[in-house]
C-alpha cells in the first residue's frame, strides 16, 4: 500500500526510524522545504520503502528512494516511481532524477520513459552520474467513477473531467416503489448483485479495459452506509488489482460537477444543491473548493416533495409527478412561506406539515382535494423560497455564475424561475442535463478529475460515511 507521508506525523516518525541509516530528519526537511514530498510503501504493516521528491512548480526532481534490504527486487521502487508519475500526470512538464552511471536501474528508468540528458562528472564520490529526464506527455485522463450511495448502481468513464465516454445507471426505483421509499438493506443487496454487471457494461460501452483507466473516483459519502460500502469496496478492489490511484469524492461535489458536462464551470460560483438528502447553498471560489453558506434545518427538499406526493397518492419518488401536476393547476391553496428570514438557511418540514394538515382537514370536512392546484400552490412556495435565498446570496457575494445541482434540479418550475432571474441580472446560469440530475457516476468521475488535480488521494483505509461535510 502506498501512502502520502507529509501530513501524517505518525508516518513521519516511522519513516525516520525505519530509514535512520539514510534519512536524518524528515520532519525538519518537510517544515523547512515546502517543495519536499515523501511517499511511503507499506507492507507487513510497516514502511518498507519510500521515495522523496521535490515538486517545484511545473517540474519534479526525484531526490532519493530506498527499499529495505529484505524487500528489494520485488518491484517496490518501480511502484513508487510510477506512483509519483501517476500522481503528477497532467500537473507538471517533466521529472528528473540523478543516478550513478554504473547503476543497472538506468535500464528500468529508460523503460519508464526517462532519457539521459546530461552527465555529472565525478558526482558520486568520483564516479560519474547521469541526469535523466522524463517529459510528461499531456495525456488524456480517463476517470472511472463509481456511485452507489442510495438506490442507483452506476459506473461511468469520463475523459479530462468533461467528456463523457460511457455511463451505465442501474436504478432500483421499481423495487423500492412498493415500500414508499428506499429500504437500505434491500438497496445494499441489490448493489452487490448489480455491481459487476454494471462495471462490465460500462467498460463494454466505452470499448475500454481497466488498463485504459487512469484513476478510480468513488462516492464515499454521504448516503446509505451499506450501499456506499458496496461501491467503496469495489473501488478499492479495482484500485488494488489494477494499481490505480483511488480518489475520494463527496457525493454533493459530484452533483455540483454534473454541470461541467454541460459547460466548463466558471468561478467564483454559487451552487444551489437540492436533492433527496440535501438542500444547500455552496460557494466555490475555485475548482474543488467548497464553502457552505447555509442549508436546510430539517427536511431536504426532495424528501419534502416525496412526502407531499405520498399524501396525494403519488408513487415514490414523487418529485417528477408533483412537478408535472404543478404545471396543470392554479395557485388556490394558501401555504406558509417557510423560514422567511434573511439567512441562507431553509426549512421544509413546516411546509410539509402544512400540506399534510390541509389535506387531512379537507378530508375531515368531506371535501376533495384538487391535486393539481395543491401541487401548484406547494411548488410556488418552494420556488419563491429558493429564489429569494439564492438571489440574496447572489447579491451579497456579487456572484456572476450560478449552477443548480441535485435530483430536484430536474424540477421545471425551479429551473425556469431561476433562469428568468439570472437573465434579468446578467448572471451565467447552468443546470445539469435531466439524466445527470439524479444520482449517476458520470458526475462522480467529473468531480474525481478535479479532486485529483486538487491533490486528493485515498488509500485502502478509506471508509464510507453516512454523513460527511463537504470541504
Ligand atoms: O439527487 P438524488 O438522486 O438523491 C439524493 O442524492 O438525495 O435526488 C432524488 C430526489 C427525489 O426526492 C426525487 O423526488 C427528486 O429528487 N426529484 C424531483 C424531481 N425529479 C426528481 N423533485 C422535484 N421535481 C422534480 N422534477
Ligand atoms: Zn444524490
């Protein structure tokens, strides 16, 4: 297993101890030299090898690497160099290293694409050294995204964070419909059943093999823990088996990055995230930088749509149908504007209860409910609340780019209202294609590409989280 050392005090001290014969003070080096990076190779629960390199803006110098004697000739050195090459792919122009002229490893370096570019006379106590350089090709990066946080098992391959090669989504909606919502245990079991088939189909569709994949992006939270674990263990297995970097992706980051498949996202931006589990306003100053401005204090918007749908007899997930009915009626029912304040927070449980009480009261009086009108009135309140809070954030932060994200962003009423407001104010506005609004792995692959460029990596200790802060 390969691990980054720089930010882990335990690993730093273990490295100093294991390699005290060549390394003096790793901590001091890291503190004094911002360019110096250490990566450790772990086997038998201990550090058995490491590589130290300097990342100096657009180039990398491999300073030294070492493997404990008992672990030599097992390809660990090659794995460490390959890890660095992979890690820096797309980020830098070249990698250099120095080696003794008589070191047989030169052949190995040449195989990895290093070329001799200069001689260093007497560099190694009288013995000449060779400077070798590897030009980094500006190669396309293919990310395999995996999503299984709720009831969709999905795999997708996306090129360079914006071009979708193939996506397969296996939805369990028909299974859960009978229960009026997702049953976690049933969801996990079906993920287990589906996962290999969906992966196979995705690779077939893309006409690619795992060897063509550069890295694996996994949605590791938030979501249903059992469901997440199926995707996560699949991702880890693939990363281990094919020796690919594992990139951890927050599910909501994925929803936001679905917009990058429509148009390259411009920053700073504001994202209105509305899904079955989330309702949040997120500010992004630059790629993969998230700052939550506010969110729901109780129910998520999608959840509220599903409950409102249920009370009027619409099957789960009710959002699309409620949206459809809302476009067929008139605003005749009076419902309260929830949390009508100046904060960036939302609250939907009061609105949901108001709808439920209204339906019960009418039923008790023997009156029938006009479903279309109720949906119109409900959706109008939702749209007004979202528009008010979003536009307040847009003004307060002088936002020029707004993106919608999450399953509920498929909602026609919400899309159109925000579109009108953005047009009036000259704001650049994007929402994802309908097929990328609800859960899918394409959005995870896109986010994974940017997470990778932000330096995010996971090792095989990565866990899944049912709740997880976006940062
Ligand atoms: O993002 P998503 O797939 O799941 C989470 O990550 O939570 O969102 C699913 C939610 C469901 O609650 C569904 O009812 C809602 O998105 N939804 C809609 C619409 N399409 C899907 N809600 C309102 N209007 C729609 N057109
Ligand atoms: Zn989602």
